[in-house]
C-alpha cells in the first residue's frame, strides 16, 4: 500500500490511481458516472491536470464555451455528461467541473485534447485569473503585515521587510543599454536607446523571513532600481517617479505556483513551520515538486553576491509584442567557492572587499516566451528552458569600486522600496504571483515606513541623504 501511494504521488500511474478498469467503453461509462475524490495537484479524475495550470485553463475554456453539439458529437462525451456540463456553467475550477455528474477521467481527457486542437488554450502572453485569487491576495498581505507588526511589537527596530529583511548592502551602479542582439520589436522601454546609461541602486539580500547567518541555505536577492527613467509609471502613487525596478533572485523558479499556494506558504513560514506546506498527513496534499525546488535552492552555495546569477522567475511584458523573463549574469562567471572562514555576515564582507578592490559587472538578459504551455505565464515554478529559448543580452550593469558600509548608507538602503509594478507600461509585470505582489508589496511598504516614521520616497541620484 505504501509503495502504491508513493507511485501515485510521483505521478507514474495516474490512470491507475484515479480509477479502476482497463479502458473499455463500459468501464469508462462507470468511471465517469462516479463522483470520485478530486485532488488539486492532478492525481485523480482530472487525468493528471493540475488545477490552476495552463492545461486546466484549456479544459475550463472548453467546458465554458463549447456548444452541446461540440461536447456530445465532436468530443464524444456521454450525452448526459455533455448536457450536465452545459447546465452547470460557468466553471471556475477543475474541482467544480469534476463535481458534475458523469464527468470524470474520460471527459477531462477528451476536453483537453479538443482544447489543444481547436484554439481554446491560453495564447502567448495571455493571462488568466484563477478563482479566489483576490481573496488569496488579501490573505497574503494580512499574513505579511501581521508578521511585521508582531516583530515590531516584540521590540524590533527598525521594522524590517517581511521577505529579504537582511541586506548585504546597497551599491551604486550604472545600467548601460546594449540592445544590438535584440530585434527591433524588443527595443522598447529602457532598452530603446543603444548605449544609454541609467544610474542605479542595487540591493543584495537574503530572502529568509528571519535574519539568519549567511552560510545557511537561503534565497539570495538582487533588487535593481534604475533612475532618470522618463515616462509615466504603472503605480498611481508613483506615476511621475523617474525610477524603474527589476527584482531578481538566485534561482530561475519559485517554490509557489500561484496565489493559492502563496498564501498557504506565507502563513506556514511566518508561523515558523514552512515544512508543513510541503509535507502533510494526507499524501494527496503534498507539494512534492515545490519541495524539490526549495531543497535545490537551499543547497546552492554562493561565494559572493557579485558572483551569482539571478533570475526574475516571473514574466513581464516587453512592449506590445513580447513577454520575457529577466536574468543578471556575472560578466566574469559564477562561483560557489565560499570562503573557508565564512562568518554569519560573510556575504556583506565579501561584497565590501570586492568593491574595495575594483569594479564588478553583470550582463542583463531577456528570455522571450515562445511556447505558452512549456513557458506558462501563471506558474513561476516551471522553468523556461534556456536551451529552447536562449536569453538575449539587453544591457550591461557596471558596479564601480566603492565603500558602502556605513550608518547613512544602511539607513538609506533600509528605507528603499522595490516593487515590480514600479515600472513603465512597456515592462508591465504579468502572471498571478506578480498580481499578488502589486497589492502585497505596496501594503507591506506602507506599514514598514509608517512604523519607522519615514516617508516613502524614490531616489533621484546617487546622493546619500544624511541621517538625523
């Protein structure tokens, strides 16, 4: 029994786990007449399709749009199933569709195939908002704000970010456009003018919700804020600000797929028990793929913030014709050779030592979406294969030699806010996780600055304001 459960979890025998029988018409009829238990991660009647996924949206589009004749004749569904599907519209989730009488494994399989063959699947750059996302977004914001308020009430000063609270340093940088490899349709926004240089600030950080020693496994962040960027921005409150943000981490994928996962993971992590998000008493509720992503990320060793590669993980518009992901790659290559005497704050120490000796450099890259299924918009836990769709260089980031470890720079760094929606429309964030960020990041920043008695303000140059 234990072995069979394990095989089901790994998805090796989806049909066997979801139903019994040898696939004959009679058994298909009996199987589809059952109202079997539905599993959100695609291990039951859904024929291996994960709820809230690209494939799920294909099926939902057919279930909500197809005529009775298409369902009955073209897809060869049982007549009673086709009639029940039409009568029960609309459907927001696969679970709701699975609850319809006579709809099961066979019906899901037929609708999935029909959707692919007849243009019912989401196209390149097309977003689709799963049911419950607005409520999940509010829950994520509330969890983050409660975490910050709780730490503040315990005496933490200043109030820190809920995620990426530990900074290794904020450094001055320059972002020089190099669009020679980009097609004309991608030379938009900040990438429009070859050779144009934007002054920038870059904040390097650890992702953990708590301040932890650097040698511990963690996500590492690289938040970039360009300055002197003309044009109206997306966020109403910063419409006239002359800055543009890009947020990256040192893994190409996230361990949460959507807002629904985001809220559960946040609540578990803030409670100090993130493992319970991945592993539960009911194996059907395990987030096994997400656990593998997390373990791989935490196992990464990093020699220096300047010698690690970073990715956006989530997609963005690039003008009217493209959707891309971003990456920043060290010009001199990556290194995982951590110092033998690495202390609790060795990443800040290495960063300071490196920039005391000379400049550093990153290539800023864009990766266009070419396949809406293999490169989904709504699931940042799926990597866009670099071999199939190579990254293209769009700019060079130069970090000049400098010193940055002082109280004024630290306070300035702490008061900066980074938000992917602080952006030109040409680089608009898309996808569920980014839609959540629009609300959550703004709410968190407001609370943090309010508790610290500091006004939110965008920098205009490399000047560091003196602290009182």
